[in-house]
C-alpha cells in the first residue's frame, strides 16, 4: 500500500486543493479507492489522468479542468 497516494499527495502533485481531488474521486473523474476513510490513488492512475487532461479542451494541466473558474 505504500505505493498508493493520498488525496493530499495527489493534490500537491496537481497543485490543487485536496477537496478538489476528493470531489473528483467521488464523481469518478479521477480513479481511486477508499480504504477506510482515506482516499487513495495509484500513481499510474494519476499519470493517466494527467495525460487525459492534456487531450481535453487543450488543457495544459488538470487544474485547467476545474469547473469552479
């Protein structure tokens, strides 16, 4: 389990808030699983999300996909 990222770690990598990451996990935008009360993300799933974000609407980063702008 050491290779799984917390929502906070994923947020730091993407330069987003942990709340945004958790919202995306709940909505299914980002693949992850809940272990107990803590969301976890596989590094490979986070990388796939980053790559997909680059293809969507010309996004340069996942932060460009935020709907709260």
